[in-house]
């Protein structure tokens, strides 16, 4: 709790790929692992898996089983994850103006 608020936020969403995973969930809704692999060119499967696990542990996303045979999962934004919408919008707007 001693860290500044910006540092705490970056600890949560500052890892490479995390903002892009969030972007996909905001723009496209629930996604499967393969959906992320297809849209995030260059992300290694083990890195994607680690990011999704970390985001789930931090309460930003949740996994839901949508097929039992074979087991398949979809990733959804949680209320906490959805609260990042204005931050991602601000990043997008800044990138459009200054990119």
C-alpha cells in the first residue's frame, strides 16, 4: 500500500500483452484462448497463458467453461476489469492524437 497509485495500477496492467488482452475483451466480448492467439500477433502461448492466469488472479477476468467435452474455456471481464474501460479509452485516444 506504500506504492503510489500509478505504480500500483501499472503493476496490475503494465505487463506486455495485458492491455491488448483487455482491449480485445472490451471490443469483442468474451474470447477463447485461440481468439487471443489469432489477434495478438507474436504472443507466445506460454506468455499468453501466464498473462491470462495473472489477470484472473488479480480479478480482472474470469474463466467460464462453455464445453465439457472437450473442456473449453471463455474469458470474460469481471466488474473490476470493466472498470478499466476509461483508462483503455484514454490510452486509445492519446495514441490516435499522438501516434
